[in-house]
C-alpha cells in the first residue's frame, strides 16, 4: 500500500525565499540583472506630497543590502542616482507612494521600490 504525502504545503514555504520581480516592499529581495537587492529601511523621505506644488528640493534615501556571489554590502540609494556595485551601477528608479498632505507619514508597509542594475562587462 502506497502512502501519499501532500507536498504542496512544503513547496509554498519555498516561494518566500526566492527574489521577486518588479516593485518590492521593505524586507523583500529582488533580482536585478545579476545581483540581488533587499530594501532594508527608509532613512529619509522628505519628498514633496503628491497633492502639493513644492519649490524646495525633496529627498528620499533608502538603505539596501546588495548580495552577489558570496558577498553582501549595504548602500544608501537615492532615486535616479547610480551607485557603483561590483561590475556595474545600481539605481533606485522608482519609489511609491508619494507622501500626501492628508497622510503626512507613509506607512512602512506601503512603500514599494523598483531597482535597475546596468552591468559592466
């Protein structure tokens, strides 16, 4: 008599360790053309609210950990500013949502980040 063991629950647990594609939340890992990137924390978010016209420069700084073949390193990224990593450049290309005057502080679980890596060779 054969014993059938359901393996679906076991496979579901494996999915959480794989990098996701597209925008990621804080704590999630994404693969970007080679290295893997995890958004660790928002250091500063003084971006202009989406429902206001600002005349002052704003700033967003996100701390990330980049993982390569046997190494890891932390970086502070700002949108549109490439940082040299391994044989290329890593850029934070989008961060949502923008702050709103009706909700002055963005909840940490609401943030989504998109990264791009342009490899060297």
